[in-house]
């Protein structure tokens, strides 16, 4: 059975293009006096997105943005790695010092690089809890992980997450061909980690080195934006990504932008801000009438 990942549909409503010069910024209408723009985005670069979905998009003359996991693509220079103290020192320390705000990010960053099958799952769980604002629970998850590591409860091996594995099979040559057909490609990091659980140096490695592989293989045009894995809205993680990419599709915390995230049930309404970013997450079970309603919301707005 083929696994097909449906897109997240990002809808940016209201006014559009910001033409900037030093000391002189003006906000204008959307090009051709349109009401807004609809951005169809696909996360991970799953092989079936290109085998199944892309031919349909081309037939319908629809262009999409594909956020790709660069570390698994043959020919990429940068791959997953932990940057920090020796792993054995971190493991030893966990026996006497409980996980806390001062050591959590280092431990969670290292968890996927212990040469064991299992700790990566704890990295993902801890990151999910941080994304949800449950920091104390996240600390306990990391404590449990390293307790099992010290007791030898995990088997040796290299573990990759499902998103990373599902993207396997795509080459840079394939991506260049799809880009020539008019589709946008952008970074989804090197390994698809839980960014909210990484420390600064490892977040920046994922962001900067993924961008460099995109730059090397596709060119500057494709280094403008990125999507944090799992659509993270974690303010700390987003602040680091914003240092590398001018635009983030999952979050753009700007004073002139009204953000409505994928998990927010709010719909675009009255706002004093110049832009509205209205994100909806399509899944396999999302009915087409609902997706059409999202687009209709854009078409029916008359903001100025």
C-alpha cells in the first residue's frame, strides 16, 4: 500500500508584496489585484509525493512547495550528527544529576546519536512535550531514556525516524527536474528532528547545513524559506530558524502579521494587521469540500 502524504495548505490573506528600500517601506496590493495567495505545501519529500501527487499537480497546472529532508538524499554533504561533549560523559552525568532546564537540551539532542535503537523515540516524545509546554514531563522522559541506556536496555544500531525513511529514494537529479517544472523546494532540516528539544548548536547545524545542501544543489532561489519539522510553533526554535531563513511557513512572528496556526480553530476575521496567515493541515481523511472552503475563504476576503 502506497503511503501518500497530503499537503499542508498555507493561505496568506490580505495585502501582499512588501517592496523595501533602506528607510522606505511600502505595502501594496496582491499582484494583479488579487485578494490573496494559496500556498500548497508538502512536508518531508516522501517518494510517493513525487510518484503519485506531483503528476496530478502538473496535470492540473498547480505548483507546490516541497519541504525536503536533505540528509537522506544521496550526494548531500551534510548528515545527522550530534555536536557537543563526548556522549559517554553525558551518559555518565545522567546517573547523578537529574534532567533540568540547564541540561535538558544537550541530553535530548544527543539521544538520537547514542548508537542505540530506541532513544530517538524518547527524543521525539520529549520534543512533543516541549512543543506542548509540558517541560517537567519532558525532563522525566529524558531521565527515563538515559536510565535505560545505563542499564543496557537498548539494542545497538542506527535508528532513523519514519519521515526520514519515507523520503528515501529521491535524488537531487529528480528534485532538479521537478523544480524545472515550476515547483518550489525548500528545507525541512537534515534529519527531521524535534527542534524544540535541540540545543542551540544542534538547531543551527540542522538549519544552516540543510540550507547549504539546498544552495549547492538547487541554487539561491530555493534557500528563502523553511518549514520546521512537525510544523513546530515553539518560539525558541523559530527564533533560531529565523536567523537562517527569511521566511518560515509554519510561523512568521511579525508585528504586521496575524497568525492562525493549523491547530487553531479560529478563522480569519477582523484584524488591524496588514496580513493574515491562515494555515490549514490537510490529511488523508480531510474531505475535499473542506479544503475548498479554505480556498474560498481567501477568495471572499476583501481586505485592503
